[in-house]
């Protein structure tokens, strides 16, 4: 059956889609990749904000004091190294920190200290 005449299609909100495949920026040295991504003020703003609560699209005005483009760039960079993930929520996406990836970094740093 076709769509009713007065039904409007659900349109996706403006967001960064992270559903299109695996992490893209991970190299032979994943810890270094993460440290390099975190060596960015905007990525750190995003991580700090997401550490308090997930963020949802649309974020046309940006997030955490950053404009849309800066926010989208930070999301892409952090998702590329596996620190930020998203899930669909209807036409929107919910962005959150990837706890498994953060745990790997915690283990890495703990491994640097021998008591």
C-alpha cells in the first residue's frame, strides 16, 4: 500500500552519520591515533560534553559553544579513532562516548606505570 496523501515522509535531521562503516583513521598505532585526535581543543570540548550526557541531532547551532561545522569535524575526528559512536533515534542520531575504546586507553595508561 502507498503512503496516505496527507502523511509527510520523516526527514532526517541535520547530523553526522556514523552508521556507514567502521572506524577509518585507526593505524598500526591506535593509542597514538587517539592521543593525536585528543590533541585538539574542539575534540576535547566534545568529549567533555559527551562525558556528561549523550548529545542528539539536530545540532544546527552546534554543541558546547562550537558552531555546526566545528562540532561535525570533532565528531568525525573522534569517531574515526573510535572514541565517539552514534545510534539512530528516528530521524535523529544520538552521539555518545564509546566506553570500550576509552577502557582500552585506560588499560594502556595503566600499563605504563609499574608499581
